């Protein structure tokens, strides 16, 4: 287990941390985070949403809070030692948020130790589900927070560039996972050596990389394989406008498997609907303002898939929203 995703103390059995990310801006990561959070809170779970978009915090707006009094920067800039102090109540029962930073310049690139401290405190929050809303892109901040979660969810939109975008995100994440793992084992040089190796031609896939690492030192091969196979990101396609858009998830799954050796779980699609824009304009969470719109319905179905059928969602099987 790497340092990044290692629980630092015994955790309550139920606690789950999800991270919502993706390569591109504006795909719907924040809308998805808030919607899943509200739906989970309605199932009776204690939910905390955390805005970790250190450059463009806006989760509070989508959760219906205009001016958050406390933000995560109070913790990152050491104004408080407790992340719990920053929990802000929402109008929704069981749902709290920690708002994003408003001084991104100081904290856009968190030092490794500070990231570990943040992750440690996130795991200690009193909640059943903690959902982390990530900024766009593949910075180390984004990747490390994505990798520390129990479930990583990638939100994409159906555009010609989206396969490339999701591929880049997943590839960066798996490489970061491998690199963190090797560095925890003090094997930093082996990755550089494998990447530089000309033996058996250039690297074409993650599988090639693992094989090269194995040839240099086979003692870690089993644990490295396990690391890779435990990486199982979920994909949501948002802003779907045509039937064939939904199939994109299957193509992405095939490509990730073939070239990266990564299994993706395509958990659902969300249609494009003007109600999303309307709810943002009104500062009201979509699920609350338009509970019966197609987006709310598909969010519920997606949550059902994410929960893996473990929890009945009231009303879903009867074809209506919660
Ligand atoms: N399903 C949808 N239908 C219509 N519009 C949508 C949908 N999802 C998102 N949008 C629009 O996209 C905008 C951006 O959504 P959101 O803020 O969730 O994206 P994001 O991925 O979090 O962006 P960023 O990368 O900047 O954090 C919303 O304000 C809304 O107008
Ligand atoms: Mg966002």
C-alpha cells in the first residue's frame, strides 16, 4: 500500500471516500458531486462534500451557499488545525460541505507533507460518505487526491476530444500511482531506468512498463500487479445530447483496457438539460429544485450503480425519482 492511500488509523467500516475528477474543465464534476451528495444524504447517510478545486472553488454555490464563512484555505494556511471546524451546514439534512480555497496562488501546489496531512484529516471527518470535488487537469495535487479516494469517478462530456482527455487522465493517474508506490518502497530509480530502457523497443503501454520493471527487479512484480489491478476508476458521461453518446463509455472502457491495462467501470450517463443551468442561476441545488428532471433521474440511476445495488433507492425501481 502506498503512503498516499494508506489509512493512517482504523476507520469506521462504513466510511467511503469518493473523488470526482476529469481532465477537462466544465464537464460537470461539481454538479455530479453535489447531486450524488444530496441523494446519499437522503438515504440517511451523513455526507460531507469537500471542494478541493484549489484554483476555482464553486461547490458552495451549487450546494446553495452564497458566501461561505470558512474555507479549506483556513486549514491549508494553518489558521485552524481542525478540518472539522470548517464543516458548514447546508439546508439539506445530513449534508455538510467544506468550501474551497479562495487564495489559490498560495496553495495551488501543495507540498507532499501538507497533502498527506490533508488526506489524514479528511479520513477523520465524522461522515459515512465524503465526496471530493476536484479541479480539472492532471496536476499532482489532483492526481494524489483522486488516488487516495476509495472510489475515483471521472466525469467526461461526449466530444471528439473526450476519449483523448479521459485516456490522458487515467494514464497520468496510473503512472502517478506506480510512481508513488515505487517511491514509498525507495525504488525511485527503477521507474526512470524502465522508462529509459531501450530493451524490447519503446514503451507502448503500461503493461510494457511493468514488464520492464519486472526485468530490472522481479521481487516487486506481484505487488505492482496488485496495485494496478486495484485501480478501478468509474466513468460518468455528462451532457449527453444523442443516443450514440452513451456508447462512448464502452469505447473508453475498451481503450483503457487495451492500452493501459486498466479496468474502467462505466457507471452511467447524464443527459444535457437546461434545468442544470437554471438551478445554478437560482443558487439552488438541482436535485432540490428540479427533482423530477431527466438529469436528477439519471443521477439517481448512476448512484445506484455506484452503490453496486447495495442500497435500495426509494422509487427508482418504480420508475420515479426519490
Ligand atoms: N447535464 C448538464 N446539462 C446541461 N448543462 C450542464 C450539465 N452539466 C453541467 N452543465 C453546465 O456546465 C456548467 C459547469 O458544470 P460544473 O461546474 O459542474 O463543471 P466542472 O467540471 O465542475 O467545472 P470546473 O472544471 O470548472 O470545476 C454548469 O454550470 C452547467 O451550466
Ligand atoms: Mg467544478
